[in-house]
């Protein structure tokens, strides 16, 4: 399958007219149905912009099964095709159709601590005007957006991010802060015992019941 679709990518790259490209898109749509994973940053980066162009041409709803993975392109907006995927594909899908895929990508970025990806996703959320009401939020997706927006600025941690994060998380309390425990523990590990911030992070952990906190810590370790 991968070899066959690479042949189509190469043919699309060398197509001499828009009509020829259109015929190739129709063949890709017919032959590969919803198996478009080989158009998602497959192979060398030199192919990525063409892959993005093909995905945009295929359009929604053809690309619906791979929307979650399409958001991975936003890990770095300087990657070939990233801005095209963002502006010409994802931004043109109704936001109600994007909520689930966006939430999956945001949760993944948050869990691995990828600040650049979180920044790209937060900018996207602003552009499509996601609100709290858009999320069913059993995973507190909107809280991640709020937290990230409070401690990051232009993709970088704010100088006063420790104060901002403590203020926000302490106001939220338990159970709302449960999913942020790995952030709290990471910051705590960098502080001297009984320093001002060390005491603040301990105070946050004390908001979480012992049995819940211990279970999460064991999972992390």
C-alpha cells in the first residue's frame, strides 16, 4: 500500500496541469478509500508539503478518520505543510466535527509535555473559537487550554508562571486539579525543600486525597 501511494505522490508532484492533479485526486480517493495514513508526514520531509496538498484536495469528510493524526502536524508550524493543513484543511471543518479529534491531540500533547505542540493547538483553538460548551469534557480538555493559556505566552513559559499556575490550580481545587498532578510533581522536583514554591506545590498536593494522589504517583513512577 505504501509503495503504491508513493507512486501517486510522485505522479502528483510531476503533474503538469490542475486537470491532471484533479484526476489523480479522484484515483487516490477511489483506490485508497479512507486509508490516508500514508499521506500524514510519510517519508522524507521534502514530500510533506505535497502530502498536505493532496489531503486538502481530498477534503472533508474524506479525511475524517485521520483528523486526530492531522493535528500532529501542528507540533511544529515550521514543518512543510503544517500551516496549509492548519489553515486550509482543519480550520475549514466545522468545529463541532473537530472537538473529539482536537481533544485527543490536546490530551496527548499535555501528557508528553510538548509545549510547542500545545502552543500550536491553543492558537488553533482561539482561531476556531472553541468554548467550554464545545467540550463534553470528561477529560477536562478545556481546563488544559485554560491552564496552558495562563502559564505560557508566545509558546514560552511566562516569567511568573509558577505564581500563575499555583493561583489557578489552588482556586480550582480537587478533583479539578487531579490531571495536573504530574505538572505539580515535575515542578516540585526542581525546588529546594521548604522554599516558597516548594511549599506552594506541597499545598497543592495536599488538596488531593491521599489514596488518589498515591495511586497517580505510583502510575507515574
